[in-house]
């Protein structure tokens, strides 16, 4: 009888050790590999909505055009969520009257944006306006990217705050869960 009791206690300790180790691994993964953030504001509508919960990661991440990223903006002294439009070395041209964005001369296919056909002038820094071509022109410097919100007329982004240094990127959005608009769970492209 004593052997069975000792075996039960040993099994219980083994089980508790497994639970503690599993919890430790989960904490490590969500501390160093993945993070969760919540969307605040309307700048990424209709892709992301207020109170959407997102899983992000920066592990082995290299910024790429089209990625949705979370940024610790030193200019705004705030965390923002935006889409990378261009990376270092690329040239961005924005025609605010027609809502056309070009990168290296190619028009972006932006079926994801929320826009009424033009971009409001208040979201542009006039220093980048080329009177001759009547477009805003940006050349992304090394170590930086150019970001914009999908809801272009309600987004404070690189048109106002300038280029985002890569080291301000907290991570790329991998997954949306507990969606604030009740659309469910989904991968974010």
C-alpha cells in the first residue's frame, strides 16, 4: 500500500513538473517569439477593426512591401499599425487627387484600401509635393520603410510622420483573433 501511495505522489509531482515546464515554455514563446496587440482606431479599416486582437512576431523578420506591421513610432510617441508600402531604396509617388500610389513607377494594386477616390490633403507633408508632376514623391532611405494605413483619409502615417526606421518595427502581423467586428479568426496577408 505504501508503494502505491509513493507512486501516486511521484506521478503527481511528475505531472506538476510537466505543467510548470509547459507554462514556462508558453511564457518564453510569447515573450520572445510572439506578442499580442489590440487594434485601436480606424486607420486600417476595412482590413483591421477597433479591438481586433493580433499576434505579431519579429523573429527573423525582414520588412517587405505589403506586410502589416506594428511600429513604436518615435515621432508620434505611440504604437501604430500600418501597411508597408515601400522599403529602403524604393521611390513612392502618390497622386492624392486620383488616390493612385506608385512604387518605382508601378501602380500598386490596392484593393484593400478604404477610400472615396481621392486622398485628403491634410495627410501630406507639403515638403514632398512636386509641383511639376503634381504628385507627392518620397525616396525611402536605407534602414527605413514607408507605411500607410488602409483607411487613407483617416491615417497618420509616413505621409505625415516620415519614414519609419526598421528598428521601430515591433513585429509583423501574423494572425488576427477575437475580431472586434465579429468576423472571427483569420490570417492577415
